[in-house]
């Protein structure tokens, strides 16, 4: 759960950082998925953890269990719907670019509203049973996403083959063509990773949540319910980590930006000193006076005084050497 919270938070920071290469629709859709992921963590933090750490009576309150199940189911279907919207956005951008205006207009917000509202369907108290419909709907979205990713990969592959054939006809192989081929291979590989993790996780979850319990109950009776519920909670937490994991695995910009943000400089950079800086540091070294006004030269003076014994002649040599080496 901690990994999921940190991963989603880092992904949000990188998506909203300056000079990011991502389009506005992509960032908006990602932000909806991140929001639904954080909503899914609320019942675990407020209900489950206090029940485990404080007392069992806290965990067995009826309204808390109802709230836990409601929020968990709502956030799960919201994540599924917005994952489908993200897959649809990539499908339109690659395969059907002429319909890309749909995601650039205000209609995208109505699509977001529809996705949030349909996430409540499972919680509505309607006279007829919606369980079978919800199961089929979740499985349908998962398979549709898998088909869209497959179409994206086939489209990228066909473009690559077409460009490669045109290059062979002209009997020229340019560096630009090699670069495009490399980028195409990387993008195709990233699509495969995203399809395997996103769609594979959804299809696996549909099988584990809707089909596997019926089989296990027939074999082990009601005793299997507690281990199954624990396993379901683990799956829900694990699936919230899929998007940030796929994002950092397939985005070179995200990895580079994260590396630069978390990088720790063990070796400090060389200080570029002016003539005024060197003269001031040498005067401080000669007088032996350090205060708040000249504290910026403290490290410089300490380095010199620790290395050699300083007298007037030594200070002159140091000043001459630094003047010839570090003045810009």
C-alpha cells in the first residue's frame, strides 16, 4: 500500500512538472486514475489499519464494513473505467487520429462525469440483480482494452514495415530511418508492457474475483471465504500499483526526471570562483576571522587550512594558483 501511494504521488508530480512531454488529455486521464487510486486507499487507512492496530471492536462496526466495501468497489470500477478511457485515447491517437479532437474538446469532461457516475452502478439498490451484469461489464472492458492495445501494436508494426520497404526501394539507409526504427521498437515494446500489465491485471482480477470463488466454495465450502477476502484485498492494493509501475517502466522521460529528482550528489561540484572571491577568502584565511557575513567562504577556507600549514608565503602561492586555475 505504501508503494502504491508513493508511486501514484510521484507519477502525479512528474505529469504536472514543467516541460513534460505529455499531452493535456493524457494528463487529465492519468489524474482521474490517480484520484480513484487514492480513494481506494482511504478505507484501508481509515478502517482496516485501525482495526488491526487498535482493537477488534473497532473493525467489526457495521457501518465501517459497509463503507469499506462501498468505497473499495466504487474505486475499483472507477479505475477500470478510466483505464479504458486511457486505452481509448491511445487507440484514437495512433489508429484513428482524425477522431483525436474528441479528447481535445470539452466533451472529455462529460466522458469523465459519465465514468464516475457509472462507477456507482454496483452500489445502487435496484430490484433486479446487477451482479451478473457488472461481472460481464468488467470482463468486457478488460478484453476490449486488450484488443485496442493489440490494434495499436499491429498499426505500429505495419507503419514500421512500410517505412522499411520504402527505404529498401531507394537503396538508402539514413541515420534518421534507424532512429525512427529504434523509436518504433521502443514504443511497440512499451505498448506490450502496458497491455500485459493493465489488461492482464484486469482479466486476472475478473477471474479471481468473480469465477474462482464459486469453484473454491464448492470444493472447500464456506471456510475458504476468509482467505479469499484477504487475497482480494491484496489484489486490489496490488492493482493500484500497476499504473505507476507501467508508467515508469515505459517512459524514459519519467525515469530520467525521477532519477534527477532523487539523485544524491556524493561529490560536490567544483566551485567556480571569481578574483574577488579568492581575494576575500585569502584575507579571511590570513586574519583568521569567520563570521556570518563571510560564512560563504567557510568551506573554502577550511579545505585550504586542513591541507597545509598556512603562512604569508603559502597564502600567496595559494592565491596565485587559484587565480590562474579557477577564475572565469
